[in-house]
């Protein structure tokens, strides 16, 4: 899974192509988009992602707010040739490295979506001095047990819904490393289509000839690497102002659980997007942008 950028040797090369990394530092691709006060977009750490965070709608909206957006490709994904190790420690180390490479002095606002929010919460716990504020979109606070507790996919579907069993059949082999790229893409197609209220906005997931014989990316085993993680008991230690945004119809990270996360954060607040699923920045971009802009402008200092 690659974005097609042309990479030179690691350590500061500038690949060609749209939204190419500004630096590739020891195999970690770091992006620098826009201008203004710096802001870190935490990338999604799992192998289900179709494109670099720098190419996505969330980064574009934040650049449109007049912010300098720093983000990176996790090791083994897209333009980062560094071998992946998986786990929260890897993502936090890459975050510090990306800020250093971009010469951004903390504290910094940190924005993320879905599984990236787990990394944001871990960052705020491990190094609170780095985090000025958090914007958590479709938040999660742990591994699959916390998703089950929250009734996220596939537990959001009743036992009579065939999607529940199809999800389990596709995801099971991925969890134990016995799947192929075709299976991963079929799972990706299933949960992507279910994650939008307006299904016309869901990006197409194309299965190419030969995908059944290709292995999935190693980052597809992200969920296995965080299996035992549960940050819920420690959320009260996070003092940074936090905005938790969630779609009312989000099947991956249901809004009641996001409300619980917001309530557990001492300076947390919840914003529910009534016409959205898992991607409110795609389904309600104008309101999403206004809410995030108001929140960031309210953060002291």
C-alpha cells in the first residue's frame, strides 16, 4: 500500500508528487503542510488506511484554518520505509521524532481520528508537556475489549445481521496473521460503507487482481499489538483541554462511549454531529470546521 511518491535516500530527501513528505528522516516520512501556528495530526496507526494522513480531508480542513500541519506516515506505511514494530511506544517515539524533524517546539495542539485518538491519549499521559490541547474525533481508549464494551463494530449489529458474522469471518484471520490483502480490502469495504450516513460519500475500496495472493501490510496487525491496552482508568490524569467529536450514527466508535471518554477527561467536552457516522469532517465539514476552530481559539496560551 503506497502513495506513489518517489523516495530518495532516508535522512532529508524530498520525494516528488502531491503532498509529498517534506523530510524522510531515518525512514520516517514527515509532512509539513500549510502555514501558521503548528498543529500535529496524529496518523491512524493501523493498516486499514487507504492514503497518508497528509492526503486526507482532516488535514486539508486544518490547513484551511490557517494552521501549519505536521504529520507522518507510521513505519511501514506509504512513504515510510522504516520496518514497523507496532504498539503505542512506536507511535509515541515517531511523534516526538516528527516534531523534532519539523523543528516544532512543544506544547502543540494534537488532532486525530479513530485509532489515532488512542495514540493521542497515550501521548498526553506519557508526556503531558508536549500536548497543548487534544481534538479527538471518533475516540477510542483501548484495544478490542474496550471496543466491545462500547458496542462498536461488529457488536453494534444484532446477532441477526449478517454483517456481524461477515465482519468476524474477515477480521479473525487478520488477527492471527493468516489473511491476504484481498480479505483485508473486503473487510475495509464492509466497515467503510457502514461508517457513513450518506453512503455516496464512502470512498470505493477496489480489490485488484492478485490481491488474494498478496500479504496484508504488517500494520494490519495493529489491533493485536494493543490487545491489552485500556486507558480508561487513567483518563482523569489528562489535564489538557480536549474536544471529543463524534457522529451520532458512528458504528465504529459509538457516541455514548465518546460521551463517557469526554466526561472522564477533566477538561473534556463533547460535540455530537447529528448527521454523521464515523467521519464528521467529511459528512459535516462546515460545522466540523467551525467547532474545531472555536475550540482551538479558546485554548489558553
